């Protein structure tokens, strides 16, 4: 990786952390013992902190993720839009999207109901369960493993 790319990456990461530290709605996670594979684990909160159909921004040791509870499943993705580093999960909207192609005979069809988050900066739509951008197949967000252990929501980095 070139030096200029490293500097830009560091600047974006530093700015991202600084911008979001002051948000009142951010949950600060508690570090747990590492997983057997050596990965870091954090208690993001209790299952009650994430009602069905909701999401919260969680700070895991300085890394902010959006943690979602959608259709009985838990998901976690970075709180930074890969397009222009916007705070994607600070959006309050979880919705679906329209699809119109040959398979629908070019008639609009509602898809991914309750599974799409919209970046508040430029309106890019992301399918939370897959992490992919609906308008650009080349843009994808990393997904993190989330488990429910008893009443605790645990995220593994």
C-alpha cells in the first residue's frame, strides 16, 4: 500500500472516530474474553437494547458498528459508508427497496422489506443482511459475527 493511501486511510479513520464519539445514542460495548480463534469479543448490550426492526450504533473499543435486529437475526456492519465515509447507521430509516428488471417485466417490485438502510449523506441503500450496496454491486460492507449468549448481544471483531 502506497504511503499516500496509508495517510488518507488513517485520516478517514481518525476523523470517523472523532465525528461519532459525541453521539448520545451510541452504546459503549464491554470487552469480553477473546474467542477461541483469538478474535476480540464485545458485549454490545442486552437483547432488550435491540428491539425487533431496530438498530443502534455501538462503540467497540473505538470502532463503531451498526448493530441490527432484523426478522429475528442480528447483524453488525461498520458505521462508515464506503462511498464517502458518511455515518450510514445514524440514519433512522430501515426500509426496503424497489426492483424493476426483466424478471419483473419492468414493473416495480418491493424487495428486502425492513432490511435496507439508507446513508443520510448521499442516499446509497445497503442491504443489511448481505452488506451489499443495492445500486453498485462493487460496493460491499464488511459483516461482523453477532451472537446472542443468554440475554447478551455479543459481537466478534
